[in-house]
């Protein structure tokens, strides 16, 4: 059995009135079901970002790599000594 990614579900019949489905879900995503199987998700427009994605700068990437190396380094040292 597949796990649903939301607590709110609607049948295909209920999707005839999508505004009611969204109102009942309180602005949360809704799993759309057909014959007891999830066929997709209905997501309110306000959840979808309209902004262009921001790309990380070189300095941000290097800082993230440095941070992750510092957290992993003790494990690498331990494994190297084995």
C-alpha cells in the first residue's frame, strides 16, 4: 500500500468542485483518489512558488562543503584508523 503525502483526500467526483475541495483542506495539498488508488495531488496556487529560483553563490557552496567536511571528518578519521 502506497503512503499518501497528505492527510487530505478527495475522490474524482469531489474534484468537480475543486474550490470546495481546497476549502475543506484548509489550503493544504489534497490526494486525489480513484478506485482507492492515489492518481495525483491537487495543490493550492499559494503553495507553489512563483519566484525564480535563487542559485547558490560560489562562496555559499564552498562554505557548505567546508561545514559538511567538518562534521564528517571525525568519522573519516575513525575509519582510516581501522
